[in-house]
C-alpha cells in the first residue's frame, strides 16, 4: 500500500484505509451492547495475537501508561527486582520502577547489543546469594531506541531455571503483533503493547496480558494505584466494560485492524516483517551506511544506522522530510549519532524501496558520499532471499 508522505518511524504507524474509516465512526454508548461486543471481539483477537489464554486488559493510555500499570499492580516499594535494560525504553521501565520505590538491580548492555541470558541468570543468582531474590524481572522484547530484539525465549528460560517464582514483566510494545511471540509458551507473566506500533491503529490504547501468577501477586502488591488498577479493569471486563470511559474510536480502529491482521495471518505477517527488515538493512548497508545494532539481534520492526561523521541529524531529517520521507532520529545518548527507519505494521517491501530511494537522493543532495544506484537492488535481493528461505522452510515441513 502506498502512503504519502512515507511515514517510516517506529510508531505511530500509517493506518490502512479500513482502519481509518472505522476510527471515524459515530460514537456508541460505552456501557451498551455494541461496545460490549466490540470489547469481547478485540480481547479475543488480542489473546490470539499474544498467543495467550491469560486475561488481556485494554487501557486508555499510551504504552508508557501500560508500563506504569505493570509496576504499580505487581510490585511493592522495596521489592528486589532485576531490570534488564538494553536502551532508552529499558531505562524508562527501570525509572518507573524506581519512581515507585522498587529496589532495582540493573543489568544494562552497551547500546546496540541484546541481553545475554547467561548474564541474566548470573545476576539472579547473585541477588539470591545476597539474600534478596528477585521478585520480578523487567525486560524489553524489542528495544525501539536501538533496533535490537532480545532473545526473549532464552531469557525467559534462564529466569525460570534460576528464579522459578519471579514474575516476568515484559515491555512488548514495539515487537508484539509483528515478530514471533509466545506469551504462554515462554511463560511470560505480564506483557504490554500499544495500539500505535505493530497493530496498525492510532495511539491511545495500551494492551496488557496478565497471568494467574501475576493476578495473585496483584492482591498483595502495595503500590498505590487507581486509574491503572488492573483488578478493577478485570472486574469490568467480565461485564463487557472498562472502569472508565475508553478511547472508543481507537477501539473501533483496533477492531478493524485485527480483522486485517487475522485475514493476513500471523505467519505471513512475521515473514513480511522479516523481509522488510532484511531489505532495510541491506539497502542502507549497500549505500554505505553503518548499521548500529548487533547483526545477530537486529530488529525486524526498526533499523538503526549511524549518521556519517559530520552529518547533522536536523539537516538530514529535514532534507528527507522535504522529499516526502519521515524517519526518526534517536533519543538520549544516541541523539545526533543514529537515525532510525521504522518498518512495522502496515508496511510492504515497496515502501522500503521508496524510502531507500529517498534516502539516497537526500544524502547525495547534502553531499554525503553514498554509493549510487545499488540500494534498491540490494534490498530487493535481501527481501527475496528471506521470502525464499521462509518458503523452503514451510515446504520442508509439509
Ligand atoms: C513506543 C515504545 C514505548 C513507549 O510507548 P508510548 O506509547 O510512547 O508511551 C515503550 N517501549 C517501547 C519498546 C516502545 O517501542
């Protein structure tokens, strides 16, 4: 699908036509039968997307609201918690926990690197040896600030071996719905995501899955909570409602988006993201940009690359914007050093090829010495190779 301008940031993402139309529908009574049916449908769809039988709660909030909900519902001041942080969003989750008085032990990697499951296990061992076994582990699935996907299945296995009772609390905001993800199989207690990332919907609704182990913990957790009290949300959800007025329009949009997602199927969606990820990385590299993320853990929803020496981000981003392409800069310590291309949600390889063409033209206009005329072909080849591999894999299984 073609969009103008080409919005290639890691959320909000462009909306398919049917999602936009759904979002502009007339309001309904949020305590009436239409909304009740909608909430049931969306919740069931999300459970399939999360691959879980756990409750999925909808919150009217951005993703950060969901992270705060995770902290206040399942943790108490003074709780020893391991925070696995591989970038800005890991830092944000950590900061929310310390804000509420949680006793955080940080395991932070160098930006651009994924977490090592063996180190997670080792940190949990030393916390236990010091007499403060971790009550929970905070971990990011896909670190949007650096374009790195953590090996979450292996990390969860390490946590379960080392600290079977610890709650696994996951920021899944920019990966869920685009990347392979198994809430129940990986035994993840709480998983948060947001409508504006891979779910092809406008911002405004955050979604959180909660395991029975986590619900039990919520009964004794002592952090103050009111708007984000998930127990109230669970009670209301049983009668098809939310405790407070929900973002009805965003829910309409999310319902339409889930319909598109299920029509395409998660396997095809994962393959499409693998293809656009490979295309983006190959195209940028062929032009001469240096990729920032560890290639072994490069994300298929967002790609980070280094700005060449002497190139000013504001000038580069501005030049691309004038040419109809919107990409993202970086946050925190990476600001001015790294740029990011989002490729999640409603995105096809064609959109990436167009973005690469614009990046090439914009870079040349600014006198950045990129290699001319090779990016699009490299991207096409990389995308085809991924699709070919996927086909071969599915062929060998049947
Ligand atoms: C976008 C994002 C967030 C923050 O979500 P908001 O909706 O901006 O509050 C948190 N974590 C990750 C990994 C994200 O990609």
